[in-house]
């Protein structure tokens, strides 16, 4: 009985995981070509990173996704600088 429940729960999780991945795959983030080369020291207006704090200002969900993408690229390009700015103390 317990094994049947585990199998059913596992199948439901697999279906839910597949559904989530399908939804995520349809999300399109439109970014400017320069977004790939953004550095922590040159984040666009509306993104403010300070020790222990991140503030992102946006007008709509697409703009939020764009700014989060730019931030992620800046962090990937210069992780050491990100750590220095974001660290508290």
C-alpha cells in the first residue's frame, strides 16, 4: 500500500515538474545586446546594490525580468566585485 502511494506521489511530482518546466520554457526575456556585458559597477538605473540590500525598480513584469537578467550577468562577469559590494561589514 505504501509503495503504491509513493509511486503515485512520484508520478504526480514528475507531471508537476514537467508542467513547470514547460511554463518556464515559454517565458521570453527581451534584453538589449549590451546586457550580456554589464558589470556590477555599471548596473542600469533602477538596480541598486548595497551591503545587505538589493533594490530593483520596475514598471511591469517584463522589465523586472530584464533587470534581474542584467543583474545576473553582471554578477557572473564580476563575482568578486559583487561579493565586495553586497557583503555586510
